[in-house]
C-alpha cells in the first residue's frame, strides 16, 4: 500500500492545499494530511479546528485521512507507515526552503522520498497567511478557501 503524507500548518486550509490534496489522492492508496502542532507559533485555528476544517473540505475524497503530529515529520511518517512526502510548490521562492527540508528529511531517513507538485496557477499567489490578513481587514476571500473555512474565518475576526 502506497501511503503519502502531505504535511503543513493548514492555518487554515486554502483552495491551493485542497487542489494538491485532490490531485495527490489519485497517485497514492492513502493520503494522510499531517497537521503540525507547532507550539512556537500562535495559530488562528486550534489543531482540532484545523483538522475538522480539512476533514469537512475533503469529505468527497475517500482515501484521505487527517491527523496531527508533533516533533519530526519523519517520526510521524514511520508511525503511519508512509514512505512519501508530498509538497506543493507555488513559485521559485518556495524552492530553496523546500529543497533544504527535503534534503534534511532524506538525511534523517534515507527511505523517505519527497515529491513536489506544481500548484494550480490560479492559486499560485495564495497562502494561509495572506488569506488571514485579507479576511482580518474585511477583504473578500471568496473562492480562495473552502466555504466552511470562509464562514469560520469571518467568525474568528467577528466579521460574520
Ligand atoms: O505549512 P508549513 O508551515 O509551511 O509546513 C511546514 C512543515 C510542517 C512541513 C515543516 O515545518 C515540518 O515538516 N515540520 C516538522 C519538523 C521537522 O520534521 N523538521 C525537520 C525536517 S526539515
């Protein structure tokens, strides 16, 4: 069984993430969305909220599982018996950091392979941080995030 992990903060999930999840789900038997519990960041959404928003947004994809992890990604991969990491690449600017992480993960575990998927061009400028900034100041984020996330983000910023 080919199991892949798509790791990230997902604070919150965007349509760019969802596009990668949908496309990657065809390539593997199981795709696990791994939500990082990062104690040094102060996220807008709790881990539980982020997981629930991903689950609701992916309910139409049958081979997707959502779980959280702390510590090293490769330890989470081993626990899940996954051998591949999938990441989305938006622009050249993403490449340097992603390349560093891919090489570090390979150094930590030589059996693990990282593959990159090019983001759909219509989402190439999209990031969770930008979406939060726009939503926080009342800008329109329609079409950039799943409908349920749009409602929840507005609620967080008292703009619902
Ligand atoms: O959505 P993000 O914040 O860009 O995702 C970054 C993530 C979660 C993929 C990355 O920070 C990560 O894998 N963190 C786990 C810690 C780890 O394994 N670090 C060493 C390998 S680079």
